[in-house]
C-alpha cells in the first residue's frame, strides 16, 4: 500500500511540475513579446490552455509568475557558468567560454532572451520588488565572472582593474551583442542582419580583457 501511495504521489508531483512549466513557458513567451505590464494572467492562462484560477494554484500573482520565469532560467544557467569557472583552463579561455555559453543559452531560449533584454531601464518594467527577488542570481553570475578575472590577474593574463567592474563590463558587451543577434530575433521591430559572427565577438571580448603586452 505504501508503495502504491508513493507512486501516486510521484505521478502527482510530475503532473504538477509539468503544468507549472507549461505556464512558465507561456509566460516567458508573452512577457518577452509584450512586456510585463501589457501581459495579463488571462492571456498566459489561455496560451497554456489553463483557467485563470489554475494559475493562482501555482503562483501568487503576476509579479510572482514573472519572478519565477527568471529564477527557472537562472537555475539552469548559473551551474553551467560555475562549471566553466571551476575548470583548469586559463582565465581568458574561461572568459571566452562564459561568453559563448551565455550567447548560446539565449539563442536556445529565445523568448527568455527577449524578455531579459527588454527588461531594462529604458523599457516597460515590472515592480522593483520583482527585481529584488532575482537580484541574487545576477550577483551570483557577476561574482562567478569576477572570480575568473581575479585568477587571471594573479596569473598575469588579465588586465588590471577591479574584478567586479570588469565582470560588469563583460556583461554589458554580451548584452549589446545579444541585442543585435538575429538568432534571437527582434525585441522591438525587425531583426537585424548578422553584423558579427560569434567567433569574431569572442576575439574582441578576450582581447579587451587581456593584459596589455600579454
């Protein structure tokens, strides 16, 4: 009897997780296309083929749904970043691999890429309280990158400067490249033609952080 109950509970959990991910997929697509304020829970529910009431059985409100979209992707990307940073490769090779990882991750999850890139001070933003919820993920990513820069400075391969500032600069370069990446598609308007292959961009990034004369 206990074994049968365990199997039923396992099936229930699997169904719950599947349903939750269906809603997150729908929310990710709509938030990415329309922004936070112009997307309604009713639209998310209809896209996922759920009732609005069902949405509230998984998420507290629209703010929580938006936050969980970010947290889900962060939980996928951050361990991969940490694995790259924990390798035995030279720091500049780790920088190159981190940038490639982020670009390819966004290409794989295009709706999330559009959502992430449109969530900036110049666009329609969700409440500040939502950003507080996933600020920890952003800081964790920056610390991973800063750690790579510190090790590279110690080895004499990476230019001098505050490692955290270098990490933020690298992220800014990646975000700019992604905004113009036709593999992601437009966040607003027509998709641009490819202006720079990924390999060329990786050369620019590593060149920017290489110690002069190195």
